[in-house]
C-alpha cells in the first residue's frame, strides 16, 4: 500500500525495505516458537480426561512431575487442571488407623485411603509441584484447599490424616518467599496452621514448624503459637488414642531443635504436658490402650532433653490419671470368615507355605506346585462371593488372593493365565463410585507386578482390557516408568524390561 503512493522509479527502493520490515514482524524468530509437545503425552492427557475425576487428576500430576515434560507452561496447565478436577473426588481426605489387622475391612479401608487419590492429597501434590513452576500460583492454589475435618468417633478406628497438608505448608512457606520476605513467610505459615485442631493434626504441625527451619527469634514466637494451638485443640478421644505417642515424640523433637537454637525455657514441653493431661483426664474410648503409655513417654522425653524435673518440667504422675468417662469401642470386621472365603485362603496358604517366608522358588517352579496353582486359579475364578457381607468385601478378598498369588508365581503360562483372569475381574469390578479408592489399591498392585517379570505382557493386557483406567495407567507406566517421575519413590525399572 505504501509503495503504490510513489512513482515506479522509487518502487524498488521503497518496497524492498517495507517487505523486509513487514516480514520481520510477521515471522517470529525460531526462539519464540512454542516448545514442542509430545503427541503421545497429549493423547494420554486427552484419554485421561474421560476418567473419574480423582484418576484424571492423579494422571495429570504424574505427567506434570515427569522429566519428559520440560515445558513449564504445559506443566502449569496440567497442575491447575488437576487441582480443580480434584474437587470432584468422592473422598475429601485420608483416614488412617493403627494396630488394625490388615485382613479386615478396616485394614482394607486404610490401604484405600493410602492411595493418595482423595481431594486434599491430590490438591496438595498439585500445589507442591506448582512451587517449582510458579511459586506465587502455588501459594494461591494452597490457599483454596479446604480441610473441614471432623473429629473421629470411638465406634470407628479410622481417624482423619492430613499430614501431607502441613508438610506442604511448611515447604511453601520456606521456599516460595524471598529472604527479605521472611516475615511474610512466618505469617503465611501461622495463618494456615490455625486450621489445626484435632489430635491427629498436632504431630504434623510440630513437624511443619521444625521443617520451616526458624531462626531463634522465629522459634521463640512459634513456640508460643504452638502452645496456643494445643490449648485450643478439640476433644477427640479416638484421634488422641491414635496419635498420643506421636504427639509426644514430635513435640520433643521440636523442643530439642529449639534448644539447639538457644531458645530459652521449655515452653513446648510445658504446653505439651498441659495438653496431655487435659486429654488423659477426659473421655476415653473403651478399647484404647495407648493412654497408659503416655506418662512414661513424656517423662522419658523430658529426661532426654535434660529438662530440670523440679524447676522446669515436672513429670506426669501416671497414678493421678483418671478418665472422666469411658465411651464405646470399635468393631473390627475380619475377613476370611465365610466357608468359601476361608477355604480359598487355606488353599492359598498351602501354596505359599505357613512359615514366615514363602516356600523356596525351586519348589514354586515344580510341575506339582504349578498344577496346584492352576487349580487354585480355577477355584478363584468360580467364586461368586454370594455369602460375603458386601460386594466390597468380596472384591477385596478375591483381588487380594489374585495379587498375592501372582506376586509369588515364577514366569509360566499359568501365571499369564492368572494375570488375564485378574485383569478381567478388575475390569468388571469398577462399578461403585464409593469403592473406587479400594479398587485403585489393586491397580497399583498390577503396576507393581509389571515392574518385575512379564512386564510387557502385564502392561499389554492392562492396555487391551477395555477398562479406561487400567489402560491409561498402563500407558502411563510404559511411557513414564517410576524413575522418570518426580517424587515417585518407586523402584527403578531396568531399561531392558520396558
């Protein structure tokens, strides 16, 4: 357009610079091009979007934590999507228990909660990874996490557990503020620690304060803050019975670290003693036995810290402890109680051996052992579970027997048959929204099995199962083995087995 205004004699002289100028703006430099995105990963993300929200969030977090994704903008997109998808997870937060038989409903539920696919663990994981990508955004996401914890009840051995929340809080406070913003970091830490009110939260709070690595001045202030939290804590007899010894240990660790920082006094131990006495003399669950060990644990911790028993921290007199009243106890629902379940369990034990260790591998490689395993798989396939108390109980027991057998069996055609049958059983068992966390326990067991012998066959069978979650996690496992995912903690898989 500019060139048309001038005569032909000036045409070349004027238009060439114009063309060069226009092309300089129209064509971005190679360095401005968006980073290449792996099409296989993009395909996996698209397929994961169709999964239930907690699985979709988990897959996105695992991909974002992989070294295969170098594009920080892409990581941020995935982490934000995962964080908001996690709001739709059917379970809000983890619950845990202690001294519960693993072969029980309560033991099974503890395993289900440990899969980290509840809303709070998912959102915490997303916020923690976001700290490496966009620190300010990580804090914003963390601020939107809602705990809303309810006290436990004596009729249930499971109690709320949000240790990962307070661990992430401490990390974000320590790492996402500049040295000149240390005061803001302390205020950020304090603001969200005020959410803690249950006994099961107090060990995590003490650990968070310790990992914040406060200066002597900060530690002095935070000791007072910790004492206020303990004093304002909610009464929760079941939660206290689960965490009482841990509260003593973590508080003593905090006091010991503060003494090394030359913080004067014994404020943590004094506040802890008052907190313990309030709960020891309050209501107690009838089936709880841990409270009787608390006085000796506290007194031993004070001695190790070299606290003066007269002038500083007086010991707790166990003889003066009396609960104000006894509440009910919890029921433990043991598995393998029906005739069919017990018979299959005994068949499995016959294959495994009743000793502490399983029968030697040379025995498990014999034709006799393999034939017995083949018959066991047939019996297990034919078990319908009609006599079990619930579909959930039937699923857990049958899936446990499948997984345990496969973990024990050397490579053989019979093992491949058992693997096919297990995956087929899993394919038809993913029907109950409230049971998905328990079902996911065995998705993880299949992934663990794939890290040993028959890796290719295991992942291929999962991919070809027709069950979207099994297929997606198999592709993720094949594409990003554990050693390539940040914070996996899983064993390294040799390249030759992939």
